[in-house]
């Protein structure tokens, strides 16, 4: 169980210090493959062109993109079997350090297939191996060890699905662990997992519009509804909230409560898998450079767009990000539009998997 909110230290000292490193916790790692066929036909044999095979999992994508954008990163993955060993070796080849936690079973494989005739992407994701309480404790110990020396200079990143057997409040526990080390924390999750994590008061929540609607219980919709959901996430426990809207841009509510409109990506590519993860890496790299949250959000949109230009989740080219960043529209919402008209949710209180 996490400690009560009153026992967790404030983050004031951490956010006043430079951000130097991302500790990327990968609970459900994978071997990610992107393949292309001329035309995807159900029931037929296909001989695809393999475009990329990389160590995967959303936070690994974050680490890959962050490293390319100048922010140091370490991955703390749960790995299993031969595929897990390959994943750790692949990270080493990319120059990304890892502190793996090994369990029984086999790390999953995820396959994305590009249909060149339609430009559409079909994704096939295997389930991961089951996790027991002992292995979860080992993961928490590994995260704690990574934060022991430089917690105030680090951000702990949690993103994506959990393995079967992981505790429902898994990310809440890690947020609490980060706070005890005076580190920042980022949560990118859905449903109950996200709602539980909000109770531990993460530094940042980054979700898409559908995930934000499910977590807050607010109706999904256009920009107004997205802003309401972002505000509700901040009122529910996050110091900052970013809600992305795909090709329509994003909404940021920063630590001061100011709300910002981010324009759509300046360019669109055929490989969108991992763009949300690159978006998050871009934001963190912007913060590490000394940018404000609003200006860092420009980095985020540019990095997400850069990711889609080529296969390989998180394999962004910094030159693409630098080229697109000035093109990202950024504007404040009027002060009277930044407040949610419905009652603010109580942190961590759940009704049917959503905050109320």
C-alpha cells in the first residue's frame, strides 16, 4: 500500500532543480516489430518487409526519444525469457542503460503492419507474462536504487498497461516512491490505474482525450471538453495535465493553473505508433533545457510529429524536432475559460473506474 497523502513530501525542492534524467519504468515490455505489405488481405499469406525491430514498451519509447533529444534516461523493465534477454541487449546496443527485473515466462511481441495500399496500420499485441508479489517488490527496489543518488534531478516515467497480477494501484505506489525520493513523476495510463495514481499526486499526467474522459467521468468532445478534462485531472491530484487530441493538437494545464492550446502537428507521417511516447519525451527534454511548461509543450508536439516520419518507435531525429518546433502554434486560453464548471473530483475516489 502507498503511504497516505499527508505522509508524502512536497515536490517544491525537486521542481526547483534542473531535470537531468528520466527513470523509465516498463512494467509490460515488448519486442516491437513494424512490417509493411503492399496490401493487407484477410485470409491470405503475406511476405512483409520488416521495417524495424526494437526493444519496446511505451516508456522504452520515451527513453529512446529522450536520449536522442539530449535528456539522459535509464530503463527499469520487467523482462522474461529469451525475448527479455534480447530486449536488454538491444537497449545496450542503443546506448540506453537498463536495470532489469527478471521474471518467469516470456516477454511479449507486438506487431504493427502497414498496409501501403491504404496507409492504414494494423496492430497485434500479445499479452505479457504474469507477475507475482515478490517480483513487484523487486521492481520497487530497483526503482528506489535508481533514485538513491539523484532523486531530486530525476523524473520517474510510468506509461502503458500492467502485467497480469500487478497491483491495481501499481502506478500510485511508484508515484509515492518517487515523491519520497523527491523526484518528479509522470503517469500516462487509463481507467482505474490512472485514477488510483492521481491520489498520490504525480507531477504530470499525460493522456489522450478518450483516456481523460474515462478517468474523469466527463463527456468526451471538442476542445472545450478536453480543457475541462485536463482541469479535472489537475484538480484530481496532478500538478500538471496534458491531454492530447491527435491531429487536432493538445491542451496543457500547467502548475500555475494556466491553460494552453497547442496547435496540430506541423507534419504528418505514416508511422504514428509511439508518437504519444515521443510527445512525452519531447516535453521532458524541453523542461530539461530550461523551457517553461508551455514552451516545452511545443517540443512535445514537434517530437510526436517527428516520430511519425520514420519506422521505429521513439527513433526521432532531433533535426526534425528543431525544424518543426517553431511551427507549433501555442496560445493561452482566456482566464475565464480555464475553470471546469462541474465539481472538482476528490483525488483517488472511484466510481465505476472513473474519478468522481
